[in-house]
C-alpha cells in the first residue's frame, strides 16, 4: 500500500534508532525510502570528534540500511533551537513533500517531550496531514506512548539496524545505543502482538487508506 516512505529525523540517528528495523524491511521489499535529518548536532558532538562526524556517520548508517545516498538529506538547524525556526522548518517540509511525494511519513510521536522533536512532530503533521503519518517511539522522551501500530520484523532486520547504529561511534556513550536495549525492545513489541518474531511500534497520527 505504501511505496514511497519518508523518514523525518530531528537529528542524525533518530530515524535509525527508532524505525531502523522497519527501514530495513522496506528496503528489502523494494520500497523507495527517503531520509531527512534536520540537524547534524555539531554543538552536541563530543569534543574529541572532528566537525562533520555525525553527517558522515549518517551517510554510513543509512547506506548499511540500504537507503540510496541520493535519498538522504541533512539540514543544518542548530540542535535544541528548532522552536526558533518553526516556520522555516515547515517550509522545508512542504518543499520536500512536493519534491518526494511520499505515501507515508515517520516522525517523532505527539507525546515526545524534546523541544526539537516536538517541532518536527507538530510541523510534520501540518505539512503531511493529507497522507498517512506514524509516530515512532523514543522511550526516554515520551511521557506516554500509544502502541497502536506495529511493523513486524525478522531477525535480519534487527541485525541490520544494529549494524547501522554501530556507525555512530560519536554516540557510543549514550545508554540507548546498547544492542541489548534495542533487541529487547523489539522482542517486547513482538510479544505484545503474540508473535515470536520482532516488531517496532508506532503511534497512528494519521491513517489514509
């Protein structure tokens, strides 16, 4: 039903972390996947890494998932300052909507508390409200999360997700980059729908059939 998939990531790595398994499945099914990162987070990059590290890590990670380099876009909004650029960000989204013509959009859930994620979620709805929108879960940001959509995954999809995440050497100290955490969450979401396989869960923000 969905052939053109758009991932909206506030920061580099958000898309891979929270819907990377689904991306791997979409690529396997020959869907065309597009990825937009709105910030390369230069101000939060650890001091021992050179400028541009996260942009390069994004390229490596998305290539491992199978996204064509021509379908990966990175913008330069300052991390934690998205509310100041709300209108610009909306205009970017409207431009990409016309350029890419997606069937489905993935973005942060409506209950995400991070200020940058809130802007992408809210402006994303304004820009793409005529098509299906799913909100991905970020456990450490969500006050609550509606698990009312699931994408079933195989072990190879989770393995590819973990391989992609391993590209983010600059983020290796983050607690959520743990392979054990990513794997256990996918198992939990699978068990919720009584399957012995894996899954990623999403909030249905808009469903157009």
